[in-house]
C-alpha cells in the first residue's frame, strides 16, 4: 500500500441539459444523470446510486481483504445495499444505509469466524465510516453441506 495521504481526482463536464460525464485518470468515462426520483431519466448512474454503489463495493472489497488476511475459506459473497434518502428539517440527506450480505462458505469454514469477518468489514469500510448516515448490517451465511 502507498503511504497516506491518498488523493482521488474526478473531473466532470456538463451542458445545460443531458448527462454529466465523470472522468478519472486511467478509468473509462462514466455518464451520469439525475435519478428518476428527481425527475431524471433514471437510465444512468446518479450521484445517489453511485454513493450506494460505493458502500457495496467498499464492503465487498473490505470483506475480501479481511477474509484473505484471516485465511478464512469462502466461495462467494453478494450484497444488496439500500440507502434511505430523506428530507429532514429542510435538509435532504442519506439517513440510513442497510447492507444485506449473503456469504457462502465451504463445510469446513467456521460460521462464527465468517460472522466476525462480515461485521468487521462493515465496521472498517472506509466509505461508510466517512458518511453520517447510520449503517446496518444484515447477514446470511450459507454453509455448504459436506459431500
């Protein structure tokens, strides 16, 4: 890992109408638009969907790193992340984020270790730690039956 601080740069371009294009060095351009909930087309990534996606991506990548360091065997993980956007006291913001993680592990894996690593991934995800919204983790661990 490179020493801190790390810097991440994104540039964007927009016209009076249409999509906004996000650019970052070495990455493909990403067209975005206002979500359907704000009268946008609803067919492109939006700032809202990107924020929720960042939580999902960070959770999974964090889990992967912790599981690898812990030498815990696993076969697959998926998650659904739901962010609640509300208007409270005339301020619109994300107030609640639910991460529903579904982990599959082989028969020899420890369910207790798997649960600890899932919780640790949620606790240490740098994206959720950077947000003011409350994050909740719901887990499901499926242990493969021995053959």
